[in-house]
C-alpha cells in the first residue's frame, strides 16, 4: 500500500474516531441534561448513526486497501476488451464496483438519519408551536420520500444489478457506481433540497428573536450546519465528475468527509451548552438574561422572546404569571410564554415558576 493510500486510510479512520467522539459527547450532554430514561427519538437515532457511520467508513477503506481505488469506470473500450478476466486488476475493478453500491447506500442512509434526528430535535423544541410543528411534520414526510427515491435510484438505476460491476462490454455511465450520473445528480439534488428545507425551520424563528444581533447571528450559525454539509456535498460531486479515472477513490474519500461534517454540525447545538459550561468565560455566552428587570418584557430568564402572529387571540390561556416556565438547565424546549411570543429554552426543565415579575439574580443559563 502506497503513501497516498495510507494517508487516505488514516484520514478515514481519524474522521471516524472524531465523529464517533462527537456523538458520544452529545450523548453525554443529553445524559447530563435529562438522564437516559428521558432520552427521545433523536438521541437514539444518533446511536444508530454511529453504526451506519462505521459501516460507511469501513467500506470506504476497503475501496482503498482491497481494491486500490479501482472500479469499472475510467476505462476505454479497448482497455475493457483487452483486460484479462483472470488478472488482479480485473478482480479489483469488479470488487471495487461491488463495494461502491453498499457504500452509496450507507452514505445516503447516514445523511438521512441525521436529517431525521434534526427534525425530531426541532419537534421537541417546538412542543407547543403549531405553526412550526406543521413545517416539521412536512419535513418528516420530505425526508422519508427523498430517502426512498435516492435509495431506489442507487439500487435500480442500473438493471440488472450485475451490470454495476460489469467490465466488458461497457455497461454505460449509469452502471458505473463510482461515478454514476444518476447516483450523483439525484443524491445531490435531493440532499440539498432537504437541507434547505430543514434550514427554514429554525432560522426564521431565531431571526425574529428579540435579542442582540450578535447573539441572533450566533444562534443562527449554531443551527445552520446544513449549509456546510451542502457545500461538502456539492464539492464531492464536482470532484467525482471532474476525474472519472479516480472517481471511485475520490467519491469514497469525500463521502466520509461530508458525513463527518454532517455529524459534527448536527450535534453542535446540543454539545454547545456542555462545552460552554466546561470552558466558562472563555466561550461567548449565548444566554438571554431576565429582561423584566429592565422593564422590557415579562418573559422568564433563560428564554429568547420571539414574535409569533399565530399567538393572537390565544394568550389568555397563559395570562397568569404562575403559568410561566422556569429555566432550570435540564432539558430544552421552545414554548409559548405568557406574553405574545415564543420562548427558546436550550437544556431546560419545564417547571412552574411563580416568581415571574419578581426580582431575582441574573442567570447565565444557555440560550
């Protein structure tokens, strides 16, 4: 195995180790916040993602270690006709092509599991916000349908299945899984479309927050990791199509890089409060202090007031100050406060708070 191959293997497993570490840190943060008994669907989805991520990385490493990055692409018709079926190169090209098919399936499954986990997290955060919850349920439907479409394209874009590793005669571009145009374009289009849709859930809500601009931008960046995933996905497809000869190895390497970015950015919002606690004053605070002391609002501290037109006519259900919810640092919610607006609580416990409107010390609670 050459130096380039060894470098690729090192990168694959370093990224895998870091990615699994991020998921474990997120799991620890959730355990600290709510305990294992109160884990919810997105927490378990991330545990499943660990297994899928490992399988994807192992398949990507096989492309390099077992098959030297070869597949049934990047060959002229003459090369296909003259390649000896008993040769080592022929074996590697067939094996590499076979590995590409489950590699694509694991790559797509991992990305869509992460999307589902994000959607589930948003559902928990918007427990009482009907307007946003409708968007989230649409998101679940979009994720399910697009995952099914992409997976079926990978499995049935080339039929019969054996043509995916056919060497001679030329099986056609759609039967060269390392650089299949169907795989590349369908996956890219639906991956970007679902990421853009998921961004429309937290970003508008946070942008309308009644907080300082730098805090608002910080929160938006924290919840906008999909932008970086889209950039990595687009770059991956461009590199695959730009060089058909090295498409198999480039595709495997960039699949691992893209999924690593997806793993990290999707878990950062839940890890951030824990890291901020560890680092203390060295990390910028995204907390919102009790604004009622300055006479500006009656929202309890630990929350971000967000205007919500859908609240009109329904505020009487929460007219009593005793119906406010306190920030106690144990689970997260975005819920309707007593005033017109939305309250964002990260890592908080929902408890009755009878001290709304009374003076009490400022809190550095997250978000």
